[in-house]
C-alpha cells in the first residue's frame, strides 16, 4: 500500500504545487506539505487536503504513525504550497483522535 501511495504522490505532487485544486482564502483544497525527514534529514513533500483560513493552513490525519506527522513533530520548520506558491511555515501539532497540524506563516514567501 505504501508503494502505491508513493506512486500516486509522485503524480499528484507537481500538479498540486502548480496550484491546481488550491484552497480559496477560506476553504478546503489540495496543498503540498514540505518537511524535513526526521531520520534522513532529507526534504520530504506530501500532498494533503488542507483547510485554509487566510494565511493559516490546517491539515490532519487519524493515523498516529503517519510519517509526515512524525517529521513535522521532530522539526516544525515547514513549508506549504498552494496557489502555485511556496509559503514558509511553522507547524504546531495537536495530537488526539484527529491529529491536527496548524501551519502558520513565518516571514516572507518564496517561490519553489
């Protein structure tokens, strides 16, 4: 299953980063979360469904062992792509039945 998801992510990720399916200033849409791998130290990117409220983006998972969630917990310095742009963010994780990550802007935006 993990191999299938990686294959799908390889196709979906560049489309979402280009801005297709991005959320409006308030609403749901596709985003790409960028984080640093906690073991490898390598950049990791995963397409997710996010709720955007202005400059904040909320993403979530019910999976406790989600690798992207563990990476964000280990290093909250993140980025999120929507509307074809990369936005530098700081992540705040709230664990529970629904694990919610709040991505807050930090500094200026940069292009990918």
